[in-house]
C-alpha cells in the first residue's frame, strides 16, 4: 500500500498552489467548454484561502 502525501498531487510543482492544495485533494469540476478539471482554483470554497505557496514563481 502506498503512503501518499495529503492534498493535490500537483501542489509541489504548481505555480498557483494555495494552502488548501497542500491539505485536501480537489474534486472534479466541468468547465464551461466541457473539460474536466480537478483543481481548487475552480472551487469557490477555496477563494478565502488564496495564499500562494510558491509566490516567487512568475
């Protein structure tokens, strides 16, 4: 059995990473153009938690 870290698997390398990404895995959302995404950027519950972990990346 794997011992995976908490949160989103892309958090360590994501330029938009927020605190919530490090703790919780995002659920899947459908975009307006029909694509499927799993990202906290598309979840309104994350709007109050916008501190970027890697703020030195542009």
